[in-house]
C-alpha cells in the first residue's frame, strides 16, 4: 500500500465534501480504490503558475486542470480585479484552443467572472492566442484568459492570464493574484453565471485582427514576388487554421498549399506524436507535401498559434527545418533593415530577446546602433519591456522556442503575423535571386556564425520534479571551471541574482527578476544555460557556440565544426 502523507490526505478528504459535485467525488473514490499512485500525483501539490501561465494534466485534484482549479483561479482573479479597479466596470476577454474540454473550461471561466459582476467577452469558437492579446486591447479589457496548454501532450490543458497591456501576467500582479487564489477555499467559488454579462465575439474581432496582422507583417513585396512564392502550411490540428490562410490571402499570397490531413482542429493531434513545430517530426507531412508541389517554404504552428516552425530550401535545394534562433535572426534583421530604409531608426528603438536565446541578437542590435533588451524566458518579459520603456519604440523580437513578435500591436508571440513576415522575406529574397536560407548565411558571414542546440531531459511526476531540483542544486554546488577544455570566465546565477567573473573574482548584480537559471560563458564565446522548464516536466540545456565564416563555400565545413563542438560539450557535461 502506497504511503500518503497526512497533508495530502487532508486535501483528498476536502474533495469528498459536498462542495464538489457527485461525479468528482466518485472519481476520487475510484482512485482511492484502484490507483493510489495517481491519487497521490493528483493531490500532492497545487498547480503552479510557470513561464506560460498554469498548465497541467486534466483530471480531478488540486494538481490537475479541472472545473474547480480553474474556478478557484478565476474567483481569485475576480477578487483581485474588483479590488484593483474599484470604480470601473471590469471587463475580460476569453479565448480557447482546440484541446479537449477547452470550450467547456472557457464557459466555466466566463460563468465565474460573470457571477462576480464582471463583463465577459467570450470568443464563440476556438481562436489563436495572439488574437486574444489583440482583442483585450481592442475591446478595452482589464484582463484576458486563454485556455490552452500550447504544445503539451493531449492530456494537458492550461490557463494563461493577460493584463491590460495585452501581455501575460508579470510582477507584481502575478504574486499578488497567486496569493489571493491561495487564500481561497473551493467553497467560495461563484459558479452561477450571469448570462447578461457574457457577450460572444467572433467575426468582427477576427477582421480587425487579421487586417492589423496584414498591416504590420507586410513590407512592400511586389505582386509578382508574392505570386512566385510557393507556400506549404500546416496548422497541426490547431487554431491557426482560422486565421493564417485568410491572413496570407488578404496579404496577396495565392500559392498556399494546406496539409489537409492536419487542417481539422483536433485535441488528440492524431497525425503527430507531438504538436510542437520545434520537433522535426511534427512537420513531416508538410515537408512531404512541399516535395510534391515544389514548395519554397514550409510553415507549421502549434495548437494555440503562438509558435511558428519554418523549413526552407538549403544551398543544395533540400528542405531544412530552421531552429527558433535562426528564424529570429533573419526576421529581426529584416525588420531592422526596413526601419533603416524608412529612416525610422532614431536611436530610441529596441529589439527584445531572452537570456537563453542566441547572443547574435545583441550583435545585430549593435550593427544597427539599436538596443537589445534581454529578459527571462517567456514572452511576457518581452511584452513587459514595451510597457516599461514607453519612450522607446519596439521593432520586434523573439526567443529560441519558435516565438516571435512583429512590432507591439500584439503583446505575445504571434505565429499569425510571423508567418506573413517569413513569407515576405522569402518572397523578396526569391525575387532577388536568393532565398531565406541565403539571407541567414549572409548574416553569419557579416556578423559571425552562431550555432545553438537545445537538449531537454524529461523527468515526470514527483520523483522527476525532485530529480530536476537536485540537478540544479548539484550544478550550483559543483561549479564548473572548465567546459570541453575551455575556461569558464563568467557564471550568471539568476536565482541568486549574481554574475561571478572567474577572471577578476568580482561579483556583480543581475538587474533582472530571480529565476532558477544558471549560465556559463567560456573564454572562446561558448554559452551553456541550464533551467527547469516552467511549463513541462523537463530540465533544459541551451548550448551556443560560434566561429567566423568568411564565405558561402565555407559554410558546410564551419557548421560541422560547430556541431562537433556542441557534441563535445554535451559529452563533457554528461548531459
């Protein structure tokens, strides 16, 4: 018999009281009788807010996504909103994706908000996350919610919270709201909806959003160039099917081939092991279609349409999946060049990125005499930069995990506008006798060849969480002085907010919120970052190396050298 701690038993017993419906109580009793391990996993802790809001497996218990955990979140948020805006009619917008129960959960959340006297704008059907960020500002809302677990497996769902500026929750509101939620009992949740306060939204907002996307993502590409670009697109069974084809159409792109087998929204994601465009296997069907129709560019998005994966033809004409750092570099440089050509760079502009993304973003910024602001992992920090520096103009920015934002009309990573931007770059490059891939290599020749790789180790459940915790403890206690024969010259510990210079033996403060991240820098410019994922049961290692690249002919050899160097680092660190 599995031992269950007293504290966990108290939580289980609470879910067997009349506060919870009979079906929920019955499911708890079934777990007690037949699945004590799952019982413990479901109750041993409360679901936590991470880098992308709250995500978890659906089921009963306080460590699961269900009517009650979402209801409690929403009740706490309602209390906080009413306290924060005492003399206003508080308004919220709610969207949801294709996941199982997302529409049901969306209605539960709407009911609780309305029961608390809050005006609700609820999308009538699934919509992309960036449209929610846009709608929040467009409708003058105080807060927004998206029901999504992004690219997590089918058994997951989630709850992302957005604030007035259209960006996700950041300090101090996040901690204050979490404290309010944690202070509540489940019996305090108001589930009885006030239907007069729930307004369904749809096509009207869609049109404004798509038109804004076209406006922000179009850059004077000729009709001929657009007609000449052959695009293959897959929504990977997600929400982008309602926005991206129409956005491309309105922007003037006619040759768009959609992967029909993946066009139907489906929370089981039946044709892929994982609906994550970061995974090469996710774009397999799109790549196969591109070979049949001789596609120039392949684009795939995740279920809630905030991440975009791009494959283009390499120097040999073979389709190659680019990583998030590579697409970000090409997109950012293109935007900077557009701003420069229009004489819009006045010395008060910036681009944004994150501490685990490619250092090449800072190199690009320097080349255009523009600032590159670096934040923690998660797009909420890039959105916060826009809010914190209203005197500066945001050009664009991204992170290594396939997220990018074009300008500031949306305040989260936006696969809809980024898809259009990628097509604009590809179309213009092709019309000039080049390609998206050629643009990338030319940047490497100009600024240095930066190569990155992400290694993720999955550690599930209670034991996995403990193992990840211990790995970070070990990394701090046994500080690396050398990696793959290169001296470590700087260590940044974002949990302690200290940067340790191992050459001068001086410490300096890191002016950035605390986070469980450790970054090593070597004497030859290699960078290795360690961080537990805030949304998945994983610990991640981000490795960046670089070298000079003199010409196109040396690309393959230099790339092999950099890949070998990364392999050696992984081996040396026993990852």
